[in-house]
C-alpha cells in the first residue's frame, strides 16, 4: 500500500471512527483501526463488535493494500503532524506502516487486515431517508431518557418506528419516557420497528454535520443490525433483542391541572433547586397555585437538604385547573427542559401520585412523562 493523504482529512476521519474502538477487549485487533484503499479513496473503519463506524476520505492511491494499526497510537501521531501531506507506506511482510510527513518518519506495527471483523455491505435501495436536522433533534430529545442499567438491555435502546411518512422515537428508563415524532420527506415501502442502542444514535447525531441533507437507514434482513449512511460515513449497530414496553399505556390521557410557564424561568429555578436537592434524593417540590381574580397563577419550586440548606423560587404561570403539590426528580425535570426549544412549556398533572406530562407549547411532536416522587 502506498497512499498520500492530507493530514487534516486523515485526522478528521480518525476522530470519527475512533469512537467505535473497543478500549477493553480480549481481541487485540479491536483496539486497531482498519486502513484500506477502496476505489480510489482511503477507507478507515473501527468496531467494538456492537457498533462499527467507517469513513471514506480522499487520497492519492499509488498502490492498493490494507492493514490495521493501533487506533490511539495512530490518531495521537496524526494529530501532531504538520498540516500538509502525509505519506503512508505498508510493508506487507512485517505489517509495518511507515508514516511520513515533513521531516518526521514513524513506523507503526500493525495486525493483518484479514483478522479485522468484516462490516456489512448493505443495499441502500430500500433505505429510509431522514432529514439530518430532524434526526439530530429527535435523538437529542429522546436518547437522554434511555436507561444506563445493563440489567434491562431493552431500556438501553431507543424504539424507532417508521410507518408511511411518520417516524417515531421513544425511550424510557422506568421513571420517565420521551416520545418524539417527525414527518419524512418521502413515505417508506416497508414499516420499521427496531430497538437501536441509544449510544449508537447519539454517536451518529454527533458525527452527522449540519451541512448534510439526509441520513439513510437500512435494516439488512435477518442480520439483527441497522446501518446508517450520511455522506462519506457509515455506522452499523447491533439491534437490541426484546420487546419494548407499550409506552402508550404510560401516557396519561387527561389532566386536572395544566400549567403554562416560561421554559427558561422554570429551567433556572430547577438548576438552583438541584444544588440543594442533589445532596439528598434529588427531590424537588412543585407547588402549583391557581390564579386569583387579579393575580396570575404561580409555581413554587423548592428543595431542602439537611446538610446544605434549602431553596425556594416562585415562577409566574398560567394555571388551568386545580392547585396541586407534587414532587419530581429535579435532574429529570432539568434534563427535559434543556431539550425543549419553545419559549413556553406546559406541565399537565392529575394528582400527587400520578405521572406528570411535559410538552412544548406550540409544538405537538414531543412529549415527556415523569413519574412523581414521594412527597415525604
């Protein structure tokens, strides 16, 4: 293999694929990145067997070839090279990759590319096309609610459903639920119903740049995998086996109190309350008071800690319905408010022991359900 590539492009490609490198593995090749020539371009791939990322970059190919080199060593080296051309030359007999740039010459010991796990080569003809901006916002508003508890693997994923021109993402961890819908530019022939690891979706949202138009998604038959393509990048992930809970049963169908409040004001109040609540069990009390004849309604946010003290903030609100005192996990409340883009937010409540629903005012494509905490 003899290849010339720009340092800037090589560094960008390595930063993208390195996210899939396995930090702790019994297979040494999984700590490596695959470097291969591919139809006039250079292909970089990394995998941890659950997720794989491939990135193609422009290069001048003099001789075809492939090898794998330690991902961290190679990425650290490339980041220190001058911003100019990098020459890569492989000695196939010893699997040594010589990296030359400017006055610097480096030899990296590699492992034969034959030992690298093969990544699927999918057919994107029947792919679902998702607008990049919509996809990134959906993942941002849903993935944070997925569980990190490995005892319940199904809840570590995001349910992705596609029917016609509607795509829905839902995630839950047993204490909260996030649901986001969007409209596709063109309807799909085949419906999709899959549980995709939240980490894989978050990685894809991170590497898909805002300038791209669409993400293509395909589920190769019988492989238990999903493959995404965005421009020069492909991400493959194992699907999570199992049945996602019927989340529609969790969403309250009615409410006794609907509180409209400024998103920024409520978020600020929650951040202040969290300083005191985090010492204990993260409990914040919301005292929703209805308006009198001349006064607007209000929400009192309060937190108390034996060690650090207490906090109380009153936020103006428009309250439709009954007054109510309810407690939530303040971290959960803050996290959902951080992903809501609208100036105002609606909180729908029924009783102190019933779940609350958080919705952006003026948009009907997102809702978040939070289980209440014991008032104590």
